[in-house]
C-alpha cells in the first residue's frame, strides 16, 4: 500500500487515505512529538483543514510504503523521521477511537482486526465519522 504525502493536501485528505486502507483505524496529527507508551494531548491536535505543506520538514512530500505487517510504532516513527509529522494511530472501539499507546508493537493489521472485532461485538447505529475529533478517549 502506498500513502501519498503531498504539500497540497490537508490533514483530512491524508487521514482519509490511511483510513481507506485500514477502515477500523484512524490517524491524528499533533504539534508535539509522540512519546512511546504515553497518550497524546488533545490540545495539541492539528485541525483537519491544516495544510500538510505547512507542516512538512521537506517541501516536496513523498510516498510511504506500508502493509498490514507494519507495526504502529514503525509507521509513526517513519512519518516523523521522514516528513517531520507527529502522527498517532487510533483504533476503533465500539463508537469511539482509542489511542494505541499500549499496543504500539502490534501491526496495523492486528490493530485493524481488533477494531473490526470490537465493532462486531458492540455494534452501533450512529454514522461513523473518522474525522470527528471528539470520538476518542
């Protein structure tokens, strides 16, 4: 799978691209770097309408190859090291998304499967909006 990270994209564009590959996961971007096994501060979450170009450490952007065997921590570090973007993966859990801080060593495939299982065990009627910043704990 290839994720395109381009200067003319918005945060929301990039989030939708990732979510298309992993429908039970979402990513959020933060002003401050992520610390392993520590939750991110919601106050430093970057708005969906923010331009990726304004945040890139390299002006051009680029592509990232990943698959279901990529660990969460590897993905987050790659995005930070290569593009200077502070990203955090969240997993669907019923009607909410939870930070994967305690399971960052899991693969994206494992996280996605766990999110799917959670939704099957706790189905809900409300429409899902992966860009909703209030649907996380």
